[in-house]
């Protein structure tokens, strides 16, 4: 069951939170007109989902699975960057509580700006990212 399934637009990324496959994904460009209105419900649902995972882990330590967080953002404005950092900080918080979370940061071959943005976010929250270069 998908908790979030938002199609991308010219200004907003595709967003998926898939409970069954243990995937959270942002893909596309992020420059919404009202960044708070776009990201706040996503952060709330992600937090609720992570709380449920944490409770499941406490009840049954044998059923741990890995949440894969894919960031395939090829452009985001500075307003979006704050909310992306909040999302990554939330993932880090629950990782520190024992949930296995892997972050994959995608960037196009030659796009050093997006790769560096990922490196800065990774350093900022002290969470190691897996970098994936997309070759064209």
C-alpha cells in the first residue's frame, strides 16, 4: 500500500512512500510556489510511517527491513532545500533509533552542483549517503 503517491508537475517532484516495498522517493524538480504547503503533509506522513516502523521493530526485532530513501532531485530551490534537509534529518533520527535506512542520492553525470548539495546535506546531518551517478 502506498501512503503517498504524488505525480510530478513542472514545479514539484514525484513523491512516493510505499509501505509494502519500504521505499520513500522524491524525483524531479522542486520549486513549489508554497513549499510549506507541499512538504508539510509529506513530512507528517513520513514521520507517522517511521513511528510505525519503529514500534514494529520494538515489538519484533526479527522483522527488521530496510527503508530505501531515493533522492532523484535534479533541481531544487533554496526554499525546498530546507524541507529536504528536514526530511533527511527525520530519516537520520529514526535511523539512530534502530531503523535500517539507506539514502541514495542520484545525480546526472557531470552535474557536480547536485552531487555537492547531497554531500553537504550528508555532512550536515552526519548520515552517509550512497551516491548514484546517472550516465546519459
